[in-house]
C-alpha cells in the first residue's frame, strides 16, 4: 500500500512524461553502482629503477626522519589556497 502511495506522489510531482527518463537514469545509476562494487580496483604497477646517489640525494638522505627537508632560499613555498 505504501509503495502505491509513493508511486502516485512521484507521478504527481514529476508527471507522466518524465517517468521513463527517471527510470532510465535510475537504472543506469544502479548498473554503474553494481559494476563499481563488483569490479576490483585497478592497481598501478610501478617499476623501481635503481639510481646512483648524487650529491643532492645524499644530502637529502642525511636529513633525520621526521625533520623538514631544507629548501633553497630562492624557491619559497606558496601557501595552499
């Protein structure tokens, strides 16, 4: 009985002409949701390339963990907006 009441209210609010479009949109949304739920997330595969240590890399590695990295005075950080 409640479902019938809801359907009558939807018919009054949206009109008979919009119901097929609403149904189609709702169907596409449900289909997309199901596809997203059942599909595993794509995982990015990255390759690690070993590089020779440079003077800049060695100075960065000498910074203790948790300490902020040094910055060149000419390259000031702009605040995030």
